């Protein structure tokens, strides 16, 4: 699933996309602060387009049938498909789009963006046309606006990247090259996160207590800058400290909850250098930084036994010289 190129055969085309997760800076990024997001290659999406006479149809775990009859929850994807087909000068007909995803939806892992990007890539491959990164971002943004209201854009940027992404609104996108190896564990609480409602709740807090909340957002921005320094100086202990500090601020913003806190505190007690929620919060996943590869495996097993719905361990490694 990590291969990003789309392939074609007679009247069939395939597009794939990996997932993403926010390392640090969620919520503050909506209000002008930076965030760091990581490509997450352990889960992803494959979209397959076949020529099938008739209307454009979807075949997926969440819906099977013509896009014109799809539920409102798929408006973002169906509008994205129509826009992509139009851009490619294809008739909006005679297509069956099959979607296979290993990304749990509603967990802050970029499921909606990954699905859109895989589908867009498959349609470009079907039309035997090349795409630019700007093409993908522009079309995927159609889907993301339905999913998240006013998305930051960090999901689509990270899903199309091989390196960690440094994102600030209205600033040039930057990639981060880690100077050391960092071992992470992602644990799923088993409960859906609602990014839109969490973002809206923080916006309401800003209106009710602007100075206090802005101080917390500024603090999250400062923590994110220090986290970048940790990645670029191979300082895993500093990065762990910043993850813990960020979690305190997110709890104060009211976007963490008892279920997430339980997993986070357990990871910290079992030797994680740092742990926090990742994504919208109030459900979804947590991310923890292990001490090394062996500790990563041990902590993964302990989190499974502790009740995490699913656990993934992965390494962010420096590029070979």
C-alpha cells in the first residue's frame, strides 16, 4: 500500500494512497499556529476503476450503487469524482469505482482525504493522464470541505508526502528531514472522533475567553517549534517532553477525554517518552514515543492487553546518507 504510483491495464486502473497522523499542533493549526504531520504508511486505500456501461457507481464497504443515489455523507467524495471526471474530459458515465480501505474512519488518520486521493489517482490513471501535486490537492480539497468544513489542508499535503510536513496557514509548505530514528506507537481508542465538532468547540472557547485560549494556542505553537527542533537534532527525549506538554494544553482546551487520557497515562507509566492524542480528539487515537525499537514492540503489546482497539507501531527514520 506504500507505493504511490497508479497503474493501468485494459479498461482498468488503480490508484493508492497512504494515511497520515498529526504528530503535534492539532487545533492550534486552525488558528494560525504550525503543526507537524507524519505520513502513516501502515494503513491506506486502494481504488480500482473499471469500464462498466451505465452510470458511475461506487463499490465500497460504506456504499454500493450509483453516485447519484449515494447518501449525503458521501457528498464530498461524489462531488470530488464529478470534478475529477470533468477535469479529465471524461463522460460522467460507464465507470465502476471500487474502494478498499484499511484506514479506520473517524480516527484522525485522514480517512476521507486518503479515499479521495486514491480515487483521483485511479481516475487519472484510467484516463492515462499525468497529474501534478496541485491537481491532487485541488480536487481532494473538494471532498475535505464536505468532511471538515474549513479544513487546514494538512491531511492532503501529508498523504501526498514521504516526509513529515511542517504546515502553517498561508505559508509555504515545508518538509522536515529527521536526523535520528524515532519509534512511535499509535493506539485506537475504539471510539470515533468528530473533528468538526471539536474544532467548533475550540472556536467557541476563543469567543468566550479570547485571551486565555489564545495563550494556550500560542503555547502549542511554541511547543511545535521545539518539537521540530527535536526531530532535526535527533533529540527523542525533548520530543517526548513536547508531546506531553502538548497533551496538557489539549486537555485544557477540552478536546481530550477520559478514554484517551487512560491510554495516554498508561503509555507514560510504561515508559513512553511522551504521549498525546492525535487528530480531533474526544475519541480517535493516541500517539506515543517509545524509547527504542524493542520498547516499541513491548509497549504495543501492553497497550493491546490494556484494551486499545487496535495498535500500530512504526518508525520515522533518518534518510540514509
